[in-house]
């Protein structure tokens, strides 16, 4: 059942659960922090409204730089502004930032250890009809591999707002992953948030499997957990919003308590959140792991639901992964 | 910035010392870039010893001008100039490229906190300089931001993104030096990827453009002086330089882009520079 301590949205399983795009929370959080901290500046590459950076740009035009369609410049100009003491936030589609400008992020932001926050919107396959060229499903892999970088993937709009505010308070190079689509609201304003801290949102009695999910798919993991409970399988569901630094302690505890793990993410299995979890478990608590994610394929056009099903990241896929991993425990 | 004959002789002496240091450190390292650093020694000398607002003893000084070396591979000239200016002991130059040295093969500000940025991958420095100039303007600061670019480096598209942005933003306190030495790794720039006319290109992007002889202190000084007074446009000073300048054997030959001299070559080069140094001294004193 849902973890009462976290004050989650109790209507999250309802048909008419409130749904808001994750990027909305990012835009609101940036605006909010911008009011308190004059060092915050924002830069965008001709996608100001799509990335919800328009909220900040309209409120603080003097602290907003329109870079034009030039993502490599976007990353490095931000690094230069950080060198003077600014706290820059840059936004574009995840495919182009950190996709197109990966080496600029590595060299001019992370190698220099400059506090630039990279907001990658429209991440994941659920971008939908735009097709495979626009679906960033490699962004977690390419950001978490860079030293000095923090990687955060919020599960809903409310968490995204808290995450960007927390990141702006610590001032380190960071990537925040945002989805385009409306996403069910799972948390509330009262739900605590701490960078680097995973949260177990659902816990059955003596769970046989621990599901670890990130981003919008946390909701599908929770629905899967509820359905599994109805057929007598007890699991836990943990929201891993901060992928780097990894909450190793909690992951090891989850593995030891349940003896099996299923990871769920809208990303390539190679190099993603599940890989990060597996890297930790292989060292400290080797247990069977099943990965729900994209299996070395590019995306294509379709509705978000069609694509999530086609690429094997739906509720039924999470349920079968749980059953498979239970088999492997024997 | 007043320049008289006396001061010019002093600068010539310093740049000759810097060239000697460059040859010595490359010999000691056994690898590294020769042509670019020797070619840019005069521009670095006048910048650090005459023009720049900086204080080697107070590297966090807020009023300091900012310098970005985008073409990081010519760092021997940056390291040697900064050592002679007092940022680090000149004796440390011989640790270039060694394990544990602050003198990384390409500059890393984690090892040298007095650098504004790290570099090596070409095409990224100007964007950072533009970011610095924008941020300084937001803070109403008077500091200038200087950025060094190679000419071959201009093949990189990101430069043109940054050039466009600086023109749009009318960054009057941004000054770029292009090392127009006509060489890059694979050959002469006009064979690899024609750049001419650089003046027409930068002008079209709303920059104030000047071309100078990069070994003529008066011309460089005048050009920077002029750039300082252009309020609404970023400035580029295209410095025509001789790659490998100061050592006949190395001059004009693109093969010396990324090669360090061996013992014999270094010995001959140092003799040549010594002789020249002696002449400058005789003239000076
Ligand atoms: C992005 C990137 N690509 C390639 C290189 C390898 N590289 C180093 S220097 C250089 C040539 C640069 O030419 P130029 O700027 O004219 O420098 P010069 O040879 O005159 O010193 C190249 C291709 C690099 N450092 N960065
Ligand atoms: Mg060149």
C-alpha cells in the first residue's frame, strides 16, 4: 500500500487523476527561485515556450538570453556566464541538449565544474508523433557518465518543481530530465524531497520484489504493484528521482530485503537508470534484476500509449518482469 | 596605452625570453605544439605585459579582465607568459605534460585556478567568452573579455554560432584575437578549408574588424586601443603571424603545428633566440 509518511496523492489511482506535464513544474520552480536569487539566469535555444522557460523569460527579461537554434553555443555561453558567478539554466529538447552538445557539456561545464543546469525537455519515447529523431532515450546514459554531474529525473510536475529548486540551491553541474506529456500527479506539496534520496512510495507486506522506477513510468509501476497485490504478489515501488549520485544504501537494502529487483524507465536499458542500479548491486548485493526499458531500438511515431506498449514499458510488461524475476529467485 | 621605444624594447626582450621558455619546455616534454605558441608570443607578451588589467598575486580580483584561450593546444605560450608574469615559477615550465604537473597538455583550470576556463577541444572558447561578456554586462561591470582563436579553429561551426550571438548582443567589451598563421594540422588553411575573406565574414556578423601584423607591438597596441573605444560592437583583431616565428627552421611550415623539437633542433633554436636576445639587450641598455 501507499506509504502514508510521504503524503502522496491519494487519488493517483482514480480514472480522473489530475495530469500535468512534468516540464510545467520545472518552469514554475525556475520562476519561483528566480524571484529570490538574482544570480539565476536562463538561456534557451528557440524552444522557450515548449520547455516552459517562458515563465522565467517573461518575468525576468534582463536575465534571459535567447541563443537561437545553437545548442553547442547554448551550453558554452552558459558556462561562461557561470564563470562570472551566475547560476545559468539552459533548456532545449533533451535530444539536442544534452544530445547535440554533449562534448560542450563535458568540457565547458563539467570539466570546469561550473554550476550550469541542463534541462532536457521532451525526453523519452512518449514525445510521440514527432517520431524517433525527437525521442531522447539515451540522455540518462550520456549524462550520468560525466564526472561532477548530477542527474535527476522527476516523476511528476510537483516533484520537478522541487527538484529544480533544490538544484538551484546547491549550484553544481546538473541534468534534469523532463517529459512533454501530461503525467499523473503522484506526489503532493507536502511530500518531502531531497536530492540523492530515493523514496519507497508503495510497500506490500514482505515484498518478494522491489521495483525501482524513475520519471513518469513510476505511475505505471504503482498501478502494476496494485494489480499484483490483487493476485497475491507483494512488491515495493521506489521512486529513484536522483539517478546520480545514486542512493546506494537504499538500493542495497531493497535488494537484501526482497531478493530481487525490477527497474523501470523510459530509456534505453543500456546505460540507463537500471544499469546504474545493476552496477551497484553487482558489487554490493547481487540479486536477480529484470530491466523494463527500450531494448536497443529507436523510437517511431505514435501516441505515447501505443509506443509505451510497443516498446515493452507498459503495466503488463512491468507485471511480467516481476513474475520472471520471482522465477529466477528459485 | 602609451607605448614608446623604450617600452617596445622591453617587450621584445620579454617575448624573446618567452620564446626561449617555449622551446625549452617543449624539449623537456618531448611532445606538444611548436608553431602556434612561437607565432603568438608577441601578442601574448603585449597583452599580459602592457594591456591586460590583471594581478598575478590576486587571481580572484573582480576587476580583472578575463582571458579565454580557445585554441588550447597553444598553451605553452600561455603557460610561459603567465610564468614570466608571475603566476607561477618559471622553473615549473619544464614539468609541461608530466604526470602530476599543473601544466596539463591542454589547460585545465582545476590545476590552475587562475585560468578562466579549460580548453583543448576546439571551437568552444568564444562561446564562453561571449557568456562572460554578457554576464559582466548584466552586472554593469567595465571589465574586458579577451579571447584567442586559431584560424583553422574557425572551421568549427560553434564559433559562428558565438560570432552571431555576440553581434546580436552588441558586446562592446569583447575582443577576439585570431591567430592568422595560415596553417592547421593537415596543411595550409586555404587548402584545407578556405577562410578568406575573414574580414568580410566577421564584418557581415556585425563585428568591428581590424587586421594587424601580429609581430608589431605598436600595431597590436593601437588596434586594442581602438577596440576599447568601440562601444556597440564586439571587436576582432586578425593577427597575421608567422607560425614558428623566431626560429628560421620552424617558420611557415605546417609540419611544426604539433611537433616538439628534438635535442639538436632545440639547441639550434635556442642559440638563434639567444643571439637575437643579445642584440635586443645591446640595443636596450
Ligand atoms: C574539436 C577538435 N577537433 C580536432 C582537434 C585536433 N586539433 C588540434 S589543433 C588542430 C588544428 C588547429 O588549427 P589552428 O587553429 O589554425 O591552430 P594552429 O595549427 O595554427 O596552431 C586540430 C585539428 C581538436 N583539438 N578539437
Ligand atoms: Mg592556424
